[in-house]
């Protein structure tokens, strides 16, 4: 159930990464899931010694649904001066992961630092990493249900989203399906008016 | 150990059995309410006597879903929650997020000169303030209490400047997409001069209290040693990486805000232990001081501090009464924000803890589609389970202190 709390101006793209213009932040490469392990091993061997970051993005209307995003950095693996480090090559690897069966190979044996990052993606997106030695929730409690960073996970959590909550009188909120309540603009205006009249009567008497 | 009994959810590879009890070992839960864990860190320890056999940090106690919240706010509003990640260096977070958003907007080269200078000013002030907290608390962990008061006194001066410019002591929300929020107030430069005058003496005090202190050296030398290979393998960045000998600094490797035009060194050490990290951070504060002196000279030149583009930056308040366009632009930006063209971008800055990065995705709407943080604290803390085994529990405290994690950022 999509969150109704903030009616958003929806974007047009189901996959914004396909519309990206080159902004010069990193070299970008899209890899098929089947070729991910081989590519990563090859990249590691070719000098990308640091797995800078590992995250995921959810595109519910796209197939495959998830993108796992790796940022790699070619860092010298020995003590080196500023000149030797220079501007290391930065590479972004995007890999689509299916929404029905979200399974992705782990890269923890190549870069041990992937450990917590993969646990976090598992926790918040529900993507399972095969080959990870210790895949359990990291941010949410162990008994939590659902994966909060998925787009279909309500902002305030399932329990609070189901309960009727006071809807402000914004028209957009009503359109977006918020449950009706007594707090419409008219009701508020009537309350204000009544309070003013009461105050006027009291000051007269 | 209660964690073994917690129910689990599918899929199946959940193994809540964190540490086992075999032989003479004993399981100890350190934290989450432990004063020397710098926040809410729990470490499940397997110990034999005083020696750590296995250490497994348990995080997530401060998880507030900032990335999820940010997806439901306007691009500008999201900055408010993002500043709360690394609460000791809020301006680093705001700056990095603004850089990533500007990259997607394609206005990277259009930020006014003075705004860049003010951004550099606050990114260095915040670095000093953050290192002050680190040094004070690190000292307390080791038993050197007086250094804490000197550090927090200096930090208070730094935060005063932050308050003067942004209006708030801790989370000024001063750096915005497109520049900074308003020029520096009157009298700011005098207070800045006073700080620059005070800093070298205070730095001498801090060094004098700890650097040659035999107890401090005894506690930190050869503790938590990281070789350069290990540091790279475990994705350690910032002072901890430079203390292992690799001179990687985002300000030099991927310059932003005109850092390439400032003169400063990137201090490194080769030892890689807690004492080396201490020295690197102290040297870094002095390099920040060098940068601030150059910033002070550049601040003499007046100029605009916000990009001149009414679609991104709300026009000045005075113009609203005079110009209909200004009123319309102001109303549109306040009521529905601005849109960012679809695409994804990564930007990083050198935060006091290491490489802080934001990978942001926009779907062309007025809210971020996804913000992924590369939190330096998370990766720096992760190495703890690699370096802790074989050391005493007391040394574990030193290691946590020397890695300087901030839990707002680890848990987000």
C-alpha cells in the first residue's frame, strides 16, 4: 500500500538511471545478475581494491525490480603518498535483481567490507545474498516484519498506516485517499468563528 | 544470552547465534548503555579472562529511518533530516547532499565564489568541532579527564560561529542546494578573528596534555593496528586510513568547493595504531586552521551567496513586495519545492570521519526518489570485529575511541 501521507508530484520515469546524463561522478557499468560474480572478481583483480559502498534502490514498476548499486574505488594497497593516490578511478556497478525472488550473489569473500552493507540491504530491501556467512537483520529488530526501504512499505509503518489518522483539510490529502475526519477546513473555520463570537460576547458583558 | 531466543523472519539464512560459549570462554554484552561506546553500540564479546576472543558489534539501536523519511520530503526539506545523521559534523552531511543534488541539477559550476568559500569555512569549522568531541571523549575513556574541558571549551567557540551564521547551535541547516542560506551576519568576522587567535594556543594545550603523556602513550601505542592492506580491504577511510599510511583525502582526490585552490597538507603516519590516529587527527586540526586563515582572506571579497536561479533558490524576501514574479517563485518553492531532472549521481566529501558519500536518485519529481548514504562511521566501525580479537577489553575501549564512530550515522 503506497503511503498516502505525502501526495507527491510523481516523476515520469520508471527507471531514472536509464535517463541519466553523464555528470562525471564515476564510470558507470550495468551488469547482468548472472555475470555479476565473474565481473566483480575481474574488477577486483584489475585493481578496484576498495568496495566503497553497496546499496540498493527499489523501482516497483520496472522489471527487474531492484537495483543493487556498488561503488568501487581503485586504491593502492600499500602505503602511498598524495601523488601516488592521485585521483583514483571510481566505478559504479548497477545490477538488476528480480522482485519476485530477490536473490543476489554475495561479494563478501572478495571485499570483506561488504558484510554489513549486504546485511543492511537484506534488512531494508529483503534481498538475499547467497554466500553471505552471517545474513541477519542489522538495523531493524530481529522480529521485524517487512522491509522498510521498499517503496510499497508505508512511511509510518504498517500498524499506524492502517489506523485512521487526523487528515488535515488539504484537498490533495483527501484526493490521495486519506480517511475523512471532522477536521475539515470548514469545521476549523466554524470553530474559529465561534471562538471569536464567544470572545466578543464576553468582552461586551 | 537473550538474543538467541529472538524470533526470526524468513528468508532462511538468519543466524541470531552471535557468539558461542565454548571451553573457558564467557559471553559478555558490552553496551548498549556503556559510557565508552560513544553512543548506543552493543558489542557481544566472547572473552577468556580479560582477553577478547570474538567481538561482534550489534548496531541499529539508533535507527531512525532517515533515508526513508527523506524520500517523503522536498529536496530542501530532506536536508533537515540529513543533517541529523552525523550530528557532530552536520555541515559535512548538508554539504555532501547539496553537492550531489547540484550535480544532478547541472549547476555545479554556477555556485557563487563566496558561497564556496563559506562552505569551505563551515566544512573546516565542523571538522575542528567534531575532532574536539572525539579528543575529549577519547581522553576520558583513557582516564585523562582534564582534556575534555579544554576540548569542549574550544568546541563551544566553534559552535558559536555556527550559531551566528545559521541560527542554530547544532543543526544550522545553513548549506543549501545552490549556495548557503544568507550571507554571514554583521560582526561575524570579528568573532572569527578571535577564534583564529585563540586556536594555536589551545592546540598547544591539547598537545601538551596528551601527546607526550606516558600513560596515554602506553594505552594507545600498538593498539588496534591496521596495516594499509587491511584498511583498504575493510573499506576504512578518513584519519584511520591516513594513519595507516595511505594519503587518500577526498578534498585532494576529488576536489569540491574549490579545495584545489587552498594550500594544505594531508598528514599521514605509517604506524596505523591508535596513537597514530590521534596524531593524524591533531595534525588535521592544524591543517584546518591553515585553511581557515586562507578562508579569512577570501571572505574580504563581498558577493552573492546563493545561485541566481529563481527556480531553485527562493528570491530575497525584500523583492517579494515589489515584483510579481518574485512572489510567484517564492510561493512555488515554498509550497511544492523544485524538481530535479531524472538520473542518479554520487558525490562525496571528506567528513571528519572519512569519505562521506551520497548516491541520490531522482525520478524528476520534487522529492528525492532514493538517497543512499555511504556512512564512513559504519565501515570504520565494522573493522572492529577484525582488530579486536586477541586484545584486552580495556584496549577495545581505546579502539572504539580511535575509530571515532558516530551512531547517528552508523544507524541512520
